């Protein structure tokens, strides 16, 4: 219930801010605003302004403004009425259409700045450096904190990832053992990484022999990269490795991480420290082993969670360039033995796997693997602007990948998915909510700038056409184009909502 309340509140506020941008621009251009509505459906109550009726509707989900003459095809208005949107100059229409997205984006900047002042920014901490990697050769060490990347602040690990993805030399300012050092890293190209989970697996030989073995064939075919994507869950699978050894079973799941540039580091995301008092655990307990699986940090702990999530008879296998890099079977039995450090002493806790997994699913159960840093004085403004700029850049790249086919439309998220994420953020606290608000409102602004019919970007395109050609677009033609665009957007909304529900039910 609280997730729904937060969802309605956040979406309504963000949409109203967006529409308020349109409203202010329209009023400044002396365009008559007939309605400014908060929510949809029947009106709870109305307030009559000088030229605008303000509605507060039953369903608190977003809002809208209705400009006189905006629909372009309505013939009930006086054609000579200068207060109509349709009669405004092209540059005025452009400003009115642009103001909504601008207000959404400005709100994102403001929220990020406020969050930075109150809570600070996440440190980018290196937990593990892969031996022989570009990061290792450049001198990066475990525990190093990356402060700047290519002379810009590194307040999120995605900033470093974006720079690495370009494949060019990356200059860094790093805090290492309390001292600041400057270094450069040249990313290397990493081959595709495949992750396979098998059901009912059988293996001829010793599992230890799988280490760094080349995968030669799948179901008798040596075209490994072509066969994997065609397989579905439940399909029989036979993996043949060099040396004549075989791994048999049924495919449970398969995923692929495409070729990319990397520097060979693991970022500190979660630690291996319990963050709450719950059940047999106390806040501050440091997990150092589960059964015989040693845990030396957050990366090992995340791997142990993957191992815990495997069912009996399953097998996890990861390959890079068709060569095994990681593999393990599930913990045996329903009970596990967790070795922890508590007040400097080793303690063994016997617990059911399901009970431990339930603990891990609670909000903030595990401490984060990084700290916070707070810019001094006016520096917070510059850092906040850079953070928002980087988010906008990432969004534009994601949108570009959708249109070029490099990203899957299944990754799009609709109202159900957003509501689910908002619910999780609400449990995590106000800081998470603020971060999510900034992300959603920036997305709202960027999405509406797309040059598509029915969006603000579509109206901007028509305005630019009129400015350049000095010819007025036929109002009925424009109305038809926007109607078709709206219908297509509704189809897209149904599609992403279906995907959201499908993901939620898994």
C-alpha cells in the first residue's frame, strides 16, 4: 500500500512540475490556458482563475494543461482569437512545447543538488583488481577510492564505466592509503561472457578439471556462439570441453554480456557485513565463510548468494570467449554453517538457507561497500551538475541503443515496473527516493524531447518546420499526426506494462 502511495505521489508531483512549465510559458506568451488539472477522472473540486480553471481530480496520477486551440482541429474557436495556441508564432509554440521538458530536467538538477548537500555522494571504491589487467599494470590497488575521471568528479561507478566504454585512455585521480595519486589506464577489449545455469547436471570426471577449459561444442555443434541464443529453458544440453570431457543437463537459464572494454576491477558495492540486528545475527557481524566457501569481501559474498540461490541438482557455469572462468554447484542440504567475526571472535551460526535468504532480502540487511563524500561549499553545485549531466548522457546513449537495435525493448519499464522500484526505494529511505525522483524526472524530460508525434518533441518539430519554411502546417494534418502518435504510444504502454507484469510474476 505504501508503495502505491509513494508511486502516486511521486508521479503526480513530477508530471505537475512538467505541466507547470508548459503553463508558465503559455501564460507568458498570452496563450489562454483553459484547464490546469492535477490527476485524472471526475473533479473533486475546481478553482476558477482569471482565465484558467484549476481542477483537482479523483485519480491522483499525473496531470495536464489544456491550451485553447491546442487540438488544432477544433472549429468552435474564433479563428481570429490571438489567445489560441494555433495562432501563436512558431517560436512561441516552440517555447511552450520546450518548457515542460526543461522544467522536468531542471527539477532533476535541483533534486540531485539537494540530495548531495544533505547526504553526500557515493565513493567509487575498488574492491578487487584482477592480476595482469590494465588496472593492475597502471597501479590501481584494492581499497583505492577514485575521486576524478578525465578531470571530472567520479561520484558514481557508472561515470567510470561510461569513460571505459569508449576504449580510450582514462585519466584518474585516486586516493590510495590516504594519499592522492594521478594515473592513467588504457582499457582492453574483453570477449563475450556467457552465464549458464543447468538443471539435473551430470559431469564425467572431476569438476576441478573444468578450470580454464575451452568449450568446444554444444549439442554436437562447434558453432557455440550461434547455438546458445537459440536454446530455451528446459532444452537438453550437452557441453563438450577440450580433453573430451562432457557436461550434461537441461538448460535452466542463459545470459550473455557482450564484448566491451574493461580495465579489470571489481567495484565495492556490498560488503560482507551484517547491517541489522535480526535473528541469530547482530549488526556488525562480518561473514568470512559459508560452509567451506571462503568470503574475503563483497565480491565473494555476492558470489555466495548466487551459489545459495541454486536449487539442488543445478550447476552454474560462466565462460569468457568460450573458456570457463567460473563454476560451482549449490550448497548441499537445507542447513548451512556461517562463520562470522563478532567482536574479534569467530562464531559459527547454523541456519536454514531459506531463513538466511529471507534475511538478505530485507532492506539494508548488508552494509554498503563504500562510504560517502561531501563537497565543500559551492563545490556541491559543480558536482551536482556533473552528476546530472552524466545521467542525461547515459539516458541519451540508452535511447540511441534502442533505435539502433543495440538495446532490447524488453528492458523498457512502464508504470508497474516503476511502481515496484519506487516501493523498494521507499523501504530504503529518503535518499533512495530522492535519487529515484531525479532519475525519473530527467527521463521524463528527455523522453518528451524525442521528435515523435504526440510528444513535446513532435510539437517542437512542427514549430521548427514553420520557422524554417515560413509556412503554417495544416491544423487538421497536424492533429491527425499527433493522434496516430498517441495511439502508437498507447500500444507501447500496453507492451511495456505487459513486460512489467511478466517480470513481477517471475
